[in-house]
């Protein structure tokens, strides 16, 4: 909007060099994220860029990847942009990106405005070990994880006066104790408790979810494995690795599939050890890796940075 002599004095500032300067507050620009997947073809990047620019928005960051391994090349992208919500209202934005989706027959086109859209809702399943659970609760409290925690479910009774339970009560997060046995994994009850969630996190939940559970839940489940997959699968990976005399230890966050510890890998972290490490120090250092590795996976997932491709792989736009 141009300034003229009718503009009130308090909205103008006269400077020697630049003349009148508009002091009216500008509309706050918001941050948006667009994720796109389709068969690779000419003009995809140009169309997305033109769409964003035509609405007066600025592209902040673009990540691209093309998978050539599965026959027809597949295009993947994640774009971040800053926009004026008055210039580009939500309904118009949705329609603009829908047109691009139809133009390229996209398999996936997701738009998210982190400051406006609700956070994804997750439930956490944990057993007796607290380190991953406590770490992700602390990071959530500090605002590091953009997620809504619906509940915590455990097959271990922590009691009413424990650190975890007091934390959950203080923040109004339900804690459900469901003791399990070989013949009863309490899966129908778990499914009922997590029915309103967007994804699940297994924070050292030492129960194997059945194929029936996975088919009924139908959404993503992120697990932290206390080992550097594909090595040392299954139980006691600390001891397996220790007895194998490895020099690098690791942790792996991955999606859960029907095949045990074989889902698409999201993040892996490693640390170097030596013959001087005992089994105890070995386990302690592994736990530190697990906490960091799980937190990164949750953050990447909530920020729409993870895309699956080629059956059992992931793209992580970190």
C-alpha cells in the first residue's frame, strides 16, 4: 500500500535518505512445509516454486531426491516456505497444492503449517527401563519435540510416587499399567487406548507386537533397538555385541514391521569402545545413544522429514 499525504502522521516516519517509511505493523509471516511424491517428470520443481512465489511467499529450503532403483524414477521433495496468511489463506493454499498434485498424479502431497496445525498425537509404550521414556518426556517438556503425548502404556507397574508417574500426573498425561504374560499381551486393550493417535513409539517396550496388532492399528510405529541393526537382532543385544568384542556400538530407530527388527531404518548412531569397557559401561553408553537416536526419529517424523521408498528404505531430509 503506497503512502500519500492523507496517511496519518503517526503511521509515517520521515527520513533524510528514504523519505516516508510505513510504520504500520505487517502481518506476521508463517512457516509452511510441503511434502511431495510422484513419478519423476519434467516441471515438478518449477511448478512448486512458481506456486509458492505467485502467492508472495519465500522458499526457505528445498530437499529433493529421485529414486532410480525401482524401475520408474520416483521424485520426492520437502519444501519449507514463509508466507503471509492474508495473501495466501489456508483454503487457497490447499487448492493450489491440490492442483499441482492432480497435474503430476502425485502419490503424496502434504501441506503443514506447524504454528497453526495441531501437533501429531502419539502414545508411548515402555517396559521397566526408564531412560528412553524419561528422556523423551523431558525433551517434550522443553519444547524440543513438536508432538502431543496422548498416554503412556506399560507392562511394568511404576507405582504412584515414582518420578515418571509424578511427571505424567503433573502434565495430565494418563499412565496405563497393563501387565502382560506369554499368553496375553493385552493387545485389544492397547488398541483401544491408542485408537485416537497418529503414531506409536516403543521406548524400550520389551514385547513383540503381533501381526494382527499391526494390521488393526494401520499407522506408523517407531521402535528404538539397542543395537546397530542388522547386527545383533532380538534379545540381549548388549551382551551379544559385548561377547562378540565389537569396537563400535550403536542404536537404531526404525519403523516396526511384521518381521522382527527388520523395518525401514530411520536413524543410527554409533560410539567407539575398547577392551577396557565393562558390560556395565558398554550398556550405559549404549543407553545414551538410544535416547538420542529415538528423539531424532520422533522429531524427524513430526516435522515430515521421513519418506519411505523402495520397500524397506527411508529418505530422511534432516
